[in-house]
């Protein structure tokens, strides 16, 4: 490896530096291109294509007649219920319900 580096002539150093700069620029542009492609085509904004609904969307659908009152109430309750859902415990020790449980766990 060292004999190869020692054999480089001074006029070749600019060629090596320019080549490295071009390669670095291509890597940066390629990375930005992949980021843009993923953002635009693989993971589009879910609110713009109908992926997620808001309460306002449900109200508008009900007002237009796309949903019956029963469907509206059912979807609204499901949306509210999704916010009330408790996360599943994945293992480990259970969390105490109050600071007093840390002192007296037999309560």
C-alpha cells in the first residue's frame, strides 16, 4: 500500500482530489435522491390520500350523506377508543399505580 502512495506524482494529486470530490458529491446527490423518492412515493402524507380520518372528515362525510348516523357514531367511538387504549406491557416489573406503592407494595 505504501509503495503505491509513494509512487504518486504531485501532478496526480489534483486528479485524486477531484475524483474524491466528485464521488462524494455523487454519494450526497444519490442519498438526497433516495430520500426524496422514499418521501414522495413510498410514504406519501397519509392525510392527503385518505389514509387517516379526522373528526372533521367524519362530520363532513355524515353531512354529505356518505355515512349514516349509526356509522358515524361507531367510527367516532372507535377513534375516541383508540386514544384511550392502554399500551401493552412488554415484560419486566409492573409499574406502580401510585408513589405509595413504592413504599408499601402490599397495598
